[in-house]
């Protein structure tokens, strides 16, 4: 089936790829990131294990590898001197089925980690999370990492969004030295769950886009962290992740849609909108008669449930991984 309109028309491929058929994959709550490599492979994270999975464009599973992490919440691809690397962002905790899909008791104080790996999982750099006063007795729970890549004319700075902790964005130089932090107070207002971060290179000068999720907006900064503008309060709900193709930015919204904006941040269209499902008790999952969280029975082609991980390939095809028990991966094949 097709969704979208005009130059943003796509063929919806439901369950484009399958997670491993294991008890851990079926029972755990998927909380994924997603990237497309230079060779066109798609990498995402395992529903229940700290593992990275690789698929080809047709959805065929190619392999996996594990790292030491509580949960690999995001994957970021970078290229340095023609070699690809990954930045993995671990938010520090994982919902457990045996706890009714609550977080473990230690999670309120369990900080996460951010580290760089080769494409087969060898760790080559770790960032030291900043020791700011707001973190005293609290945790830093990073949710996404972005890099102002030298290959795109940037300086190599690394930006880390603490979306589940104290709502900061931290900046490091290319060697991993901490440079400073912003929290939105010098912009449109204090961040509330800055879940996603993206270095936008569509214009002549790169900009830092922060998905200020719980505030329902995007805040935009220059590469020194100075506020430039804000947009989306009139058409965004829970913006979570971003990727670009051509002059357009695709925004994954947890509340059941993708949103396309143009180079001037104007709304172009929504894709797969499904507002109704977000009002169901237990969303993004369901609850049974006993009040227990169970896998949702409301997934349907053409309508999103909870987009979380997203990536766009060189042809404009969009890959989406959803946030729910067992997970669902979708491919939108660009038609026009």
C-alpha cells in the first residue's frame, strides 16, 4: 500500500526485516536506533540484548555483535578518512518483563555511556560524562549522539543529548575532551527530554537540531551552541529522531507519525499518522484485563504505532524501528 502525497509518496513494506526469533527478542521492549551504512546496509539494535544487528536493503539478516551496555538506545554513523565508525549511546537502563516492564530499582541513579566502535564492535573511544552540579545524586542518561563531521566540512565536535537524565546537551571535541553544555535556557526555554540530536548540513553552514521532545518542538543552534530559532510547536507532538534527504528533514515522532519539513523548517506533510493508537491504555503496548502490559494487537500496515529509530538511504527510502514489545521494522520505499 502507498502512503504520503506528491513528491513524498512511499510504498509501505510492513515487517520489512525480522528480529531474531528468540524469547528475548519476542518478550523485550524494543528501544532502538537505526543507521544506513555507506554500502547500504541497515544497522539497528536487538530488542532484548546489548547487540547491534545488520540487515541488507531487502531485509535479510547479515550478522550481529555484542557490547557491554545496559541498552543501546542509539547508533550514529561517522566517516573519518574514508573509514566508517559507530557511536553507540547507552541510556543506562532497560525495562524488564519480569518487573512488569518497569525499570530495575537501580536505574534512577544508573548513568549511561557513550562510546565509539569500529563497524564490528571494537571499542576505540569512550566519552567521560560531565560532572555538573545538576548531576549530583542524579544520573546522566544519554539518548543520542551526533558528530559535526570533518568530511562534511565540520570540526569533528561530538554532541550528546541527555534526554532521560537532567535534560542537557553536551559538547566534546573530536578527541573526546569535554567543551561545555547547553540546556535550552539561552534559547526557546529549558529542554524537556532532549531525546534526539542531529547535525544538519543541508545549508551552507551546519546547524545543530535538538528534538526537545516533551516540549513538542525542535530547537536549532549554531555549531558553537548559540541559539538560532525554534520551530514545530504547531505541528510536532513528540519529536524523537531526525534524518535528512536532499533538502528535506524527516522527523520521527513517537506519537505515531513521521513528519517531513523543508529546508526552511516548514511543514511539508505527515506520513502514517495514527493519533488514535496513542490514546489506547498501555500504548505503545496494550494492557490486559488484569492490568498487565502485553504486546499490542493494534499494529496495521500504513499506520505507525511508535517510531523511535529511523534512517534514510541514498535513494530516499526510509527505515523505521518502533518502540514496543517485540518491535516492528518498516520500510517506506520512495515512489516519487
